[in-house]
């Protein structure tokens, strides 16, 4: 039987040329195609499986609201994700297993439980700030990674001191920095490089680092299971006490995989977003002035939850996540049975890629999209099909509220005391960092006193 379909127009370019540009110029990769073909376009494959990018709000709504059985949406088959996160990770699950796990994991990230972590975030931020020296350049990303790492270890793992904390922190930092290097990032896209050729090989080094991290995590899980104290509020403890609908608890392997997922998804991404926020605040004096005026209304006694409600601070964070989303595409979805999206007939096997970056730069939705303007979020509320920094549908990141909350508390804590200035005043563009995009790793800033005494 001959397949019939009607896909958007798109380029027919050799796989190797496309892959090279996708790895080295990820923004230009999608922008160049969109400039020629519009909101929706097809990357034609050599067989019947083709990749279709969608960024029109109508298309995104149809994708995100379609019945779950229309697509396979788990990340299974990705060797790097399976190695790093494990087969039980929420990201890799599909169907009923995904929904079951999602229901168990969502509560700790919402409501009063999430807001209870506000003072912890503020304290950790202050500890890192205390290590800075006035007028001495420092790596802004490194500091943001330090804050988000300590927050994750305290809030999710429930550890903030001792030898296990130090070793886990050092190993995790080594692993994520190693994975973010240009050489190792390249291995994510070539399966023949994903082989353990010994400790000296990139894949082999990752395997050994992850094995050492796993040993520490399983030790921590075992210790926590034996504790009689019932009122711990860290997410690991909450998950140990949680139960599925059939009354069963999560296994050690499930706990390990979800802890690694939260760490990778919640540490690297938030650190990158914070780095961009400081970059934009310094680049644009008008934004800095408006934000500093708003932050003048708070002090050390202001509740973190009140800080999180500040409108311009919130708008700065929203515009940061719009301009350069850390993950530029939502989860790939493979069509399980023929489906029509915006009039296009997609056959079984088609891969759908909802483009977050292109959706965030549609001039019809965001006039002058290449300008950083937080005011656009004060003037209008955008739909989840126009603004989607955390993905959409049943694959939307469960930690989105926590990530935004953490961003606001960290920014307010620092900028209410200091002004940070880039050492080199020049525009920068995102670079690939593993599976995400980030500001260049070497970006340095100087701490200036914010208020005159």
C-alpha cells in the first residue's frame, strides 16, 4: 500500500550537512529554514520517515491537545539519555507509565511545598555572593551553577553538608561540565562515538563518572529509607513516602532515575537562564533601571513569596526565557497513526518537532522579537501555544513553577545588593552545551556595590 501524505515544503539537504549546522549553529539552523519556508517545514529524510518542524500557534495547539495515543513521545532509544537518566526517567517513559509517574512526581513542585523552599534559595544565593570580591572578575555561569547545584542538592536530595554532599557536588559538577564541552556535545549526535573505549574515551569517562554518582545516590536512598524522622520536606523524602494508586512505593532504581532527571533538568537549565538574565540586565540600562527601582521596594525582611510576585522582575524572567529558550525544541513526537495538523496530513512514522525558538520569534506574536523587551509581558498574557519555554501538552516540564520561582529569588537577592557588569561589553550568542543552548562558558562579570552608603 502506497503512503499518501501532504507535508509542508522544506529542504532536501544531505544529512551530514544538516547535522553539522544543527550542532554548530543551532539557532541559524532553524531560522534559515523558517525564513525560506515559513512557520512549518519538513526536513526530508532518505526513507519514509521525515522530520516536520511546527511553530504556528494553531499547529502547536493541535499537537499539544491531541490524544496521547496519537504519538510516541518518550525519549526511549536515546543512548545518552538512557545512560544519564536511566530507563525509569519521566522523560523516557511513554503512555500509561508516563502518566502514572507524572502524577506521583508533580505534587512536591507546586503550592506551599514549593514556596517553602524560598528562604533556602535566598540563603544559598547569599552564601555564594559572600565569596565574591568587589571589582574582581568572576565567571558568572560558574556562580549560577554553584547556586543551582546547592539548591538542587538541598531541596531535592536533602543534603547540604558533610562528605557525601561534597563528593556528590564535585562529581555532578565534573560530569555536567564534561558533557557540556564542545567535543562531548558532538558525541550525542553520532551513535558510533557512543562506545566505552576505556576511561580515556569521552563515553568511557561519562560511564565511570555516572557509576560513581550512582553509588552515592543509592547510599543516600538507603540511608533515607532507614530514618525514622517523618517530617522531612526534601523531595527525595517526599517521593520515598509517596505511593502509586496500587499502594506500591517507588523502587530504588525509579528514585535514582528521577533524582538524576531533576538534577539535569533543573540545575543546568536554570543556571543558563540566570546567566542570560544578568547579561540582558547589564546590556540594557533601561531594563536595569526599571528592575532596580522595583527591587528598591524590598528588603531582607520581605517574604520570598512576595518577591516572586513582583511584576517587572517576573517579566524580565519571562523575556529571558522567550529570547533564548534553553531547550529550543519541545519533545519530538512520532506519529503512531495518520493525523492532520493545520491541514497537513502526516503519515505514521513522521517525526514532529514543535519549535520553541521559532514560536518565540514570530513577529505576528512578538513584534520586534529580536529586541529584549520585558514590557511585552506586562502588556499581554500569551497563550501556552505562543509562549512555551518549558514545552507543552503532557510533556511540559513539571518543574516549571519551581524554576521560575528560583530564578526570581536569585535575581532579586543579588540585584538588590549588587550591580553586575560584563567585563567585555559585546553581544554574545548562544552556544551548544550538551543537549541545551547556553551563553558562552567564559563570560565574566565584575561585582560593583549597588547602593551608595
